[in-house]
């Protein structure tokens, strides 16, 4: 999703902007990643707690990515013209937002 923001939509982030990522992004200064266990060693209890806190912050985003992938726009080859991708992905995100707003309003009314 960050790739879409940078390349297709042309968004720019401030140099001070921080992101949360998984272990695939270790080494990038702008992305906070979990501690990784090194070969033949264990991570400390403090590092385990930090990993747990980080993953609890990431889980909501991971669930949103899953919802976008349900529409198969972000998970399969895009078959329309390339210039339509940003319109389609934003429409999918809008549909997801409408669905979430409806779910929230239903739980409030109960």
C-alpha cells in the first residue's frame, strides 16, 4: 500500500515520518521493525515485549490490507489500463470504509 502512495498517487512523506513494518523491512531507517532472533541465540524478554507491542499496533493495518485483498485488486494481476489502478484501489478503499462505518454504527445502536 505504501508503494501505491509513493509511486502511483505521488504522495510524499516528511523525512521524520515513521512507519511500522514486519521483518521484511529490517534495515530501513524510516520503518520500525520487530527484533529478529539471531542464529543460535534467543531474544530477551524485553525484546519479546517490544515485539508484542509492535504487532498489536500493526494488526489493525494488517486486517485492512486483508480486506483490500478480498477485492483481488491488490493481490492479483491488474487487468485494466494502468492509469485506472488508482481509481479502482481508491474505490475499493471507499467501499471498505463504508462497510466499516456501517458495522460501527450497528454496534453503537445495539
